């Protein structure tokens, strides 16, 4: 099976990891592939693969921390910044308190954003460390 180079930036279509409803995860989370969050994450969320990772935050999902994932679909609550080198989709029930750095963004009627939209062709890279995300300086 061949892969064309154009597919390398497409979102992952499968969910490999699920944080279930009623679950609370405390600490930073780094994942590969697709992640669906129906529960609550108190920490930063980042994708190991900087071109393919996908995060889906359901209506009941909450993330209290920064998100650094190439493709993000939000229908729940985010209290932190979102950095995406791909596509950010804010669905109707999305509530985001923080800035969104994006390459492409889609926002449905009803979504709430308390922060800034920052168009960024070269999205900044953040180091996720305990206590807060800090911007990584490129040499």
C-alpha cells in the first residue's frame, strides 16, 4: 500500500486512545494517533507525531491545560491555549478560554472563544513541562 506525500498532513481517522466519561487524568499526556476525550484532563496534551495526531474533545470532555496537536476537534471545554499545525474545528458546544494558534480554523455557530485567534503558518513549538508550557526557541 503506497502513501502519497500529500497524505502526511491529513488527520488520523481512527481513535487509538479514549479517556472515558467520568475519568479524570491528572498530569501531562503525550499520545500517538487519535485521542478522544469524554472525561477530564488536568494537564497539557500533545501529540508525538507533529503532523498526524488528532484530538477529539466531546461535549462532556474538559482539558485544563495547553493543547499542542496538529488536528483538533473541540465540542467540550478547554481552559488553555491550543496550538495546531493543521486544522482546528470548534463545534457548536465548544467553550475555549485561551488563545488558538492555527493554520486553518473552522468555527460553528454557538462556539465560544475567550481569547485570540492567531493565524500561524509556522505554528510555534511548545515544550510541555510541569507547571506550564514554555515556547521552545529554535536555534
